[in-house]
C-alpha cells in the first residue's frame, strides 16, 4: 500500500495549520492562545493538567502560556471552592471577547478547505477522518 496517504495527510495538515496561523495572526491572536482559550471556553473552569491533556501538550507548556495570558488579562487562575489545592482556569471578559474572532478565523480556513465538496462529500470526509484518528489512537 505504501505511504501516499500519509504524505497527503502531512501536506494537508501543514497547509491547514499554516492557513489557520495566518487567519489568527490577522485577527491578532497567537495560535497557541487560541486553542487554550477555546478549551477553557468549552470545558472551563478547568484544571491546567486537564487543559494540557485536551490540547495533547505537556503541562509546563500550558503553565507558561497561562502565565502570559494571565498577564494579558485573557485567563484567570482561581482556587477551587471544593479543594484549595486545585487551581482552575477560566476566561476573563477580554478572553471571551476573542472567541468570536478565533472561531471566525477557523471557520474561514475550514470553508476554504471544503469549498469544492458537496454536503455528502463533507459528511463522508468527516466520517473518514474520525475513523482514521480512531485507528491511530487505538491501542
């Protein structure tokens, strides 16, 4: 079978990543910050370790990013009401205000990626991507 699909996937992934970075830069947002803001918006308040797991990055990387984003007024770190040892991440008003620009940037890239696909092709493509991701993560 070879590795032609692997090469295509790498190429598409890099092109999508580059397009996403450009779209976010035009919106004035660092790509890593965008991902973290989105995770905190969807799952927050959330522990840093949980955010790192969702993002599939190491905890020190998230810790560094959170420190900078806290200085910029985008994220709050708050002690859990249930356990003083636990620190939770939540969005500030400024962080929430960036979400529409982030999601618009991502939507623009997705529309460009899928612009010549029919609805049936989009549905099939989505199913195949989910299946491929499951294949790679299955033990």
